C-alpha cells in the first residue's frame, strides 16, 4: 500500500492514525500478581505490534512525502496521532492492560 501511494503522490498532506494498573478493592497482592501473570505474552505482542509498531513504521514510510508537503507550508506534512481513551482510562481489569498500555503510547 505504501509503495502504491508513494508512486501516485507527489506529497502527503498528513496522516491521521486512530493507537495505570490498579489493585481491585479487597484484592491481595498475591491475587493481583496472579492476575497480572495470566496475561498472555502473545496478547501483548499482537497488541503492541498493531498499536505501537504499526503506527511508528507507517510514519517512517511516509516521511519523504510528508516533508515535501511541509515545504508547501500552512501546516501540511503533519502527523496527527490519536489514541482511544483506553490510554487514559484507569480500568481495574487486568485483561485490558496491554491495550491500555499501547494506547498510552499515543499520549506521549
């Protein structure tokens, strides 16, 4: 897809990409640790690939076209990165932790 866009475009005006842990009340630290340990590595890997790495490498792929647009001025060549409220929401559900962490990346 990137190759096709680069071939068909002389510049790219912008890209719009749409990217805390709490112990539950009454939960012991041991129960909390067990819940955290139950999060599958593969879930983290897939989530971070989609919500962090894909965003980064999409921007990298279009830097040249974004730079050409920036030369035209007026705010062109911008990267607008949005994330869901999952990056700010302090959900007590450990199962959402990889998603929340990946969305917090967009807030940096």
